[in-house]
């Protein structure tokens, strides 16, 4: 129970369904006040109090589990390391993978609980597969696609069949004070939303060049390549515009020489993606198969031909994508279920243009 409306209503529905429910709030920061500014972030003392008040209304036991050290090691440190290596991580996936459905689930099972119920917007089908929520604007199947089948079997998502506005109405009807509490935004451990400043405080500064990818011309400078991501357009600080007046975008980041290359949007076009070792939520598939893939949370869905092997997934998109960064997740959905069921996921290692590669 995070202290927000979703987890409170999820707990209420679990109680109503006849489960023996215990509310658990995760303390993820050693200094809770550093993780929230207004509606941004999470994990303040007030959040834990909101969660406790909701548990009191529901008449269930409530505990706070200290996961701060594990969260810092597995999520925050991973965030630093990925940016330092020129990649763009998704900390919500890492948190689900390492904390909510690993550390928490392991402890819960050890204590004799059967499952963990959360306020995520996703569903489980009768076949046990992870499926999209009925509210497409809130669907979180993408960030849950890192779960293993064993973890999924012990997970419950009570809100997957309900639009968010109805969840708030239900919370009011149940007398939950968090009914109109704003949703948190952005990365929970960067309360002010300044990712660049957050990274700079840890990774430091080092002057480097911003160069034109086509000509090698130096167009500007920066104080750390870790402050950029593939596809970034704003905040580049270039000294002069392109000859054709069109905006430039970050095309590549090479931490070894602290260089950032920029160019036109067309140069971001890719239609081949390779991931690291996949996580299969459905039975593994051999040989190429047709699928739909999603490359960002709440992002566009692309029809693709996917090749799977033990080391990773290769997706050939039927239409190009732009600005896809290594470190993000590729999530594979089954088109035979109207793109509803998750088949597999993998962390993106590399991208390419098939046309440019002559493939």
C-alpha cells in the first residue's frame, strides 16, 4: 500500500473478495522527505500514514517493510550505472523485477502468504497470462512484463478491469481519504524531476563535445554524456542551427570518449531491435513469429517479426520507430489476442536500420 488511491482500492477489493489481507507499505528511502516534491515522487512519512489510515478503514493489519537498502542497490544504483554506460534505463521495470515482485514476494511467501496484490493496472487471463488493463491510458502491463511465470502466478491485480476515474469514485464511496490524492509523477526517487541534476550530483561533470554525426563538426559542448538520451531534442545547447533550419536530435552517446552525436530526426529511424536474454511469460516460441511490440510505457505498438534464441530477441519492425534507446524494454504481445497478452520481454541492447545495413 503506497499511500495512493490505487493500492487502497486494490486492498479493499481483495478484502471484499474474501481474502485474508495484510497491508504492507514499502519504505524505499532512508530519508523519505527527499523522495517527494508536491505530487512528484513517493515514500514520505505522510504516504505511510495515508496507507495506514486506509488499512484502518478496511480493518486490516498494517506493517511498514524497510526495503530502502535493497531499493538503492537494485534500482537507484542500476539507474546510475545505465546512464554512465550511455543507456536509458526504466527504473519502474527494475523496481517491479527486483523489489515488488522479488524481495517483497519472497518475504511474503516465507511468511505464509499466498500472493501479493497491487494497484497496478493489468489483468491475468484464465490462461494465467499477463494481459493489458481495460483502461488503455493506465495500462501497466509493459512495466510488469519483467515478471517470471512463477511470480505472476502469485500476483493479483484487482484494478485491471476498471477505468481510473471509476477507481476514484469507488474510493470515495468506501470512505477512503486518498480518493482524490494526486498520482505521483515521473521517477519516484527524483522528487524535483531534474534527472540531469540528479545524475550530475552522483556521476560528476566532465566536459565533452557535441558533434554533427554526418560531418564530425563540433557544434557545442556539455559537461557529461550521462545527461543525454537517444532521441533527445531539447537542452542540447548548440551554438548554431542546422543549415536547413531543422531541429537536431541525439543520435548516439559514447561514454568512453564522452561524445554526443546529433543529427536530423530521420537518422533516428530504426526497424531492427536486439535485446538481451528474454523473460518468457508465455511458453517459449521457436523460430520467427509475428507479434506486436511495445518499446515505451504507454508508447506506440508496432507489428513485428520476432526471432527468439536463448540469448535474446530480435524484432524486425514492419514500420520504423524513432528514438529507441538501449536500456529500455521491448515487450512482445500476442496479436492473436488483439495485442492483449504479454508473451515475453527483453532489455534493448542495440538498434539498427535494416535498410541502412543492407539487410
